[in-house]
């Protein structure tokens, strides 16, 4: 997350808990997700690729992967990562 943000001239802390506080604007629970939005869990973050898919690095796959959003949410919660804690939209400077 940090490397991608810095490449786009977006200041970004290194830890996902700080990223959840400092990055983007909170989205209402019913707001449709779009490419570039962020999904946060306790200790984890993912980029939204489209409303149904995310891109994230994770220990389950030991890689950066595209994964269906609904399956990732269910798996992360089941494996002890808890529920989604924030949904945010980045504001990229132009």
C-alpha cells in the first residue's frame, strides 16, 4: 500500500492501522465500491479492483493476489482477522 501511494504522490504511513486513520474518506456501508477504494481489517488492507474483486498481499496465499471480495471478507473473518473495519475512498492529487 505504502509503495503504491508514494508512487502516486500520496503520503502514506507504513502500518495499516495508521493508513486506516490517515488515508481517504470514510464510505457509508451502503456506498458502492469502485476501483481504487480501500478495504481495511485489523492489521490488513486491500485495494478494490472492481466492486467484486480486491488486490492484496496476504499470508493465506503468501503472495499479492486478486481475490473475490466476498470470499476474502469471509475467509479473513473466519481465520481470526475479524470483520471489515473501514471502507475508504482515496483522494488522489491531480
